[in-house]
C-alpha cells in the first residue's frame, strides 16, 4: 500500500473537521434559540416541500464505559431511565409536528447513542410507534440502528427486524482480547460472527461494523489478525476510524495509559494493512474512513455520484432536512443547524416548560451556503465544477475563491488534487486526504489558529 506514505502524512495529516456539516458544530452559537428553530420548522411547513425528511434519535444510555468513547452518553444500569426518556422524546416529537405538521414523510431513520439497544424490545417498539404516530415512514426507506453486540442475541435481532429496522451497525473496534480489556469493551469475536450470521438470515439489507486503529495495546501484528477476521466476517460496510486521544476533552480517555498507545509508525502500518486488506478483499473505498462492498447502496451511490453527507456520515439519501431528537442531538432545517441541550437535566427542563430543547445553532448566510456546497462536493463527489456553483449561487468562482485556489497548490504539487479551467478534481491518493482539500474552503477554520481540538485527518 503506497497511497499513504510517511512523507504525505508528515505534510498533510493535520487536525481538521470531519465535515458532517459546514459550518461545523463548533461554530454554533447560543444566540440561535429554540424560537429560531421553530421558525425554520414553520418555514418548511409553509413551503410544503415534498422532499422526505431524515430523523435521528439519540439514546444516550450505556451499561458500561468504553474508555475510547467521545460520544455524549450516560453510564447507568438503571434501565427504568429508558422509559422516562421515551416520554420526553414523545413530547419533543409533538412539539415538532405542532410546527411542521403531522405525518411528514421520513425516508431515513437512524438510532444512535450511547447504546440504543440499552432499551428493551418493548421500549424500542414503543419508540417506533411514537415515530409512526408523528411521521410517515416511507416504504423502502433506510431504517438503521447502532447495536452493541453485548446487548443483543439473535432473538433481539429478529425483534428489531419486526419493528422495521433494515440496517444494523455493530460496534466491533478490535477483536483482540488484550486490546478489548485495555478499552473496557470485552466481546468475543464468536459473538459478533453469530450475530452477523443471524442478521443475514433475517434479511437485513446492510450490516456495518466499526473498527478503530491506534487503540492501546494494539500492534500491527494484532490488528492484522483483526483484519483477517473482519474480512472473513464480510460486513456490507466498514467504518475504519483512527483513535484520537484527546483526554483533555473526553474524560473517559483519561483511563487510557498514554504509554500503551501505538507510536505513529505503528499506526501508519496498521492503516496500510487495513487499506491493503479491505481493498484486496473487494471493498470499495467510499471516502474518508468508509468502505463498502461493490453492490452495497453506499458504493453504488459513490459510483453514480449520488453520495451525500450528514451528521451520521456518508449517506445514499438526497441532501435533506434532518430532525434530531434527544439529548445533544444535532439537526438541520433549511439554512439552519440546531443542537439540543447536552445534559439530561436541561433537556428535560426545557420540555417540562413546553419548549423545544434547542440551546444553540446557526443560521447560514450566503457565504456559508456557497462554501457548504463546495465542501460537500469535494467530500462526496471528489469534484467541484465551477459552472455549477456559479449558476446556483450567481458568483464568479475563480474571482471569489482566488486565494483558496492558490492555497490548494501544495495539494496539487503532492498529486492529491488537480485543477483545470473548469473544475477541481480529487485524485485517488487525494481521497485519503480529502478533508485537507475541504479545509482550504473553510472560512472559519482559516481564521482560527486553535485546531488541536479536532482529530487528525488520518
């Protein structure tokens, strides 16, 4: 694997946003209030848009703490908290439909966390009933749930299928027992293989597994064994993340011994092994850290130029409004972004007062919208056609972005980007560093010297 070399890493593997949105969530402001969000919902209702919605529901609960985790979660064994949380989710749904109108069509649903399977089968059934009361789930839509393998068995997977879920994402991270102990997430490989086999038998349309390289006690040798097992498992999609050790931001990571983390050369070796193994096994590199089998909908969307990106990552669905429900959830409505309260106390307090629990967000200006279109074109299609931006936003691309085109030159010289009279193109090597190209067009980032809060590109 020669696409990612130590020289390229030393020059371009810098901290930067993942661009699940632009502007990124760290630019949200408290001046954007629940009233602003309600106004955006009413505007969508008044426009009578026919495009379907996407819905994300955040379930924050986990029974045990994974030391690497940077998600918003609540560690508890009190499962009765799930029932109380569902009551608040229903209130939040009702506040949405009061502004947006009822029975709006939803073609994409994602349950994330935390661990959504912390909820019992009955509670997950109640949640789906609630969603169907307030929205219309489109036939043939994508209905996904994140699954902690330690919380389910084949019978539970059958219950998920009966509820309408057709996509699963299993959190694997690593199959090595020593690594699992170091991150406080022990789950035998046999357990995951059994679940994936059961999911296939039940007819789930797509099965994803998450992997992380750079975890404590990982070595190139141990990770090679994990990769062999993953190739044998053959999930439809694989998300391969680099562990970002940011203990100053994420308290659980303070339990990880820095001395047990692999050095940079070992991480590069693990990345090279992963790329060789996955591409050699026939997976398509979708972008950033996502791989898919050629017949998976994500790979098909990449080939056909229909790939999109939202707060859950790459998506096959058209770029659409996203309603976000639950603690800390981030949504998009029209030219606005919004985020709910990050603590359970504040989230519940807002709903107790009959208010949408939005505490910050952003209304995008014209410059934001133009740059968002460019960044998403780079991240999803690997290409920006100047004329399409000029026609959509009535700008002179080369005049407006002269400084950015100059700033791309190091990437051009490194063979990661090419620029001609009509477009910017990301090369096959450049796909691994596509965030670096997107960062050039991020006006907020270029004015910000504090980038250490972001994970590295690779």
